[in-house]
């Protein structure tokens, strides 16, 4: 099923497909956020560059139009990479990452892009069972050890949390101001319109069937270029030999009908806050501009990393998310609030579980990916970084530990099947059972402890 976001921009016209061979400076494969941001910053720095974007479907079709609408000033896996650098370097990197939402705000203001941007921060809530409070407190302590300040992460006790979000059985929350909420499809479409005006040519319904250094081929035409940029994220699984280095997993999300003011008074989220409920099921949400509740939870993995197509969520997938949402906000069940949209998206995981922004100058090839669930913001950083790498500039962006100046074959490969699928199934079964045990009000203490230890062990084993 189409996402809420893409449904609400379905009226926008589709661009024509590629109809002739081209010879350009830069060809970008993929009109999601990575490709759009890369083109935007390249054209801004070098207006003379000829840039073409080839998109198999339409702008924002992939993860860029199917996410939860969080624009985070965080980067998945960055902390592990930054542990070995000096405190001064780490502080500089933190500022670079935290500035992502503000940088996006600067662009959308300059380009007059209306995408429902609100910077209200994010609330990581302890709610359905007491272990969540303990886990979040540990995260706060770890953040302090890494040099984060009170301005980056702040603990809110329940009365303080209730002023922003009233979640059932809440026991406090970890708050970070470095997050905004957006309508991601509006941002993608707005960026594309801006690129049209700047002379970047975007061809939709143009699937790349083959690529090599210096050129890409579609079904009927070829584009030669000094630089080929892979901006396909999870869809890299369709391109050999890149498919060995990127794993496609799913994120599954639902959206309610517009809620009344009466219901929102009992929930909160008046200032664009994003929120999550701190279980291993990784549930998250936001309030949309038209007063819907968007709510997602960790998705799945399909054998051999097969991409999820436009099919409705299964009954089990839908019920899990509805049940979690109603546990957090029982009024939705009491009022019989309906879910109007339910969708899945494909996101990419790198084997080392942190993003990569890679440039192979010798072969004229650049790529970025491995964002995990934080790609809406990470892609902006990636676009700026790829711009500097392609233009061979030495900047604070290119000096970060997630930047690679080497062939993509130096990335760590994923294990072959069926190892990946069996590992996922084991982890998923254990973590779903853990959530069931911990959310039970009267389980034996030994059972609570045992299942948590097992889940911790499995998670560490697979990381």
C-alpha cells in the first residue's frame, strides 16, 4: 500500500523518462534524498556541472517517501566510530551531526519548500515496563561519557514528560532537541522542483539495468559520465556487485485518521515532537500537520534481502503496530480510531552498522548508504559530504570517520544466506517474546531477568 506521505502528493506530475543517450559530468542513480541532496549541493557549488538523476519509479518512491518523518540530528553508529578520536574532534563531529535539522531548515527556507517542518525535539519514553527506564538511564550515562552535554540529552521525570506527551504507564523520558518532524514526500518533491529550476535533469520511470565506471545503462539508452553516484540505499541489493555490501530490511508504519482536538489534548505533541517507546521493537511516531498519528515499529527481513513491494501489511504486521499504539495511547482504542494507511519501506544496513560516504576518485564513483533508521537526516550530511569528495575538497565533512576514499569493494560484506535469515528469525523470536514477558505485570522475576540477558547476548552477538 502507498504511504500516507506519497498518497498526499500523488497529484504531482511525473517527469518524462530518459529518451536519448547522454554525456554528462555527473549521473546519479536514485531520486531519493541521497541523490537529491547530492545534486543540490553539487549544483550549488558548481553551477556549470551537467547533472542527471535517473529514477526507476518517481521522486521519493523508496525509503525517502516511506519513513516515519523524523529528521534527526543523529547518525546511527557514529558514537562507536568517534570513541577513538580526541574529545575536541568528537565535539566537532557532534556539532556537525546536530546541525543537520537546522541545515535542512536553512535550505527549505531559501528554496521556499513547504514540508511541514517543525523542530520540537524527540522524546525517548520509558513506558510499558520498568526495564525501559533503566535502559534509558544507561543510555544517558553513556552519552555523558561520550561528551554529550545537558543541552544534548536531558532526563524528564513523568510530570515533565506529561507536559509534552501523555503516554500510558510512562515513567519518564530522555529528551533531545536535535530532531525535527517533516512531511518527507513534500521535502523530496520540493527538492526536485528546486533542482529542475537549477538545471538538473531528473528522469523518472527510468530504471538502470546495468552500471559500470563511467556509464550507466537503462533499457533503451546509455548515460556516460565523469562521475557515477550510487544513491539507491536498500535498492543496492538489485545492483551487482554492490548487493553484497548492503542489506535490505523493512520498516513498517501505520497512520490514523485525523484525530479530534479532544483526543490530542489527552496525548500532547503540540510542538512537532517526535517520540519513541524504548523497547526492542523500536516503536516511534509523530503528529502530522493534519492531526493524524503516525506510528511505526521495527519491521522485518525477507530471505536473501528481497525488497518489500507495494502490498498491504499482513494481518499480523498490522495488528502488532495497532496493539503497540493502543497500549501507548488507550484512548485510540476507546474511541475506535481507524487506521487509514499502512505501509512498508526498504532501508539499508551496512555490515558494520554505521553509514558510509565513499569516493573512488580513480574510477569516478561515489556512493552513500547504510543509514539504518536515521536516513532522512543522514542523507543531508551525505549529500554535502559527497559534494566535497567529488570536488576533491578537504573539509570538516570529508575528515569524518565514516568517510572512505577507496573502492566500494573495501566495505565489509554481509554473510551469505541462510545465515542472515536464521539469525534474524532467532533474534526476532526472542525479542518479541521478551517484550511479551516484560510487559506482563506479573511474570516471575527470574523469567524477566533471563529473557533480558538472552536478548542482550543475541543483540551483542549480531552487532
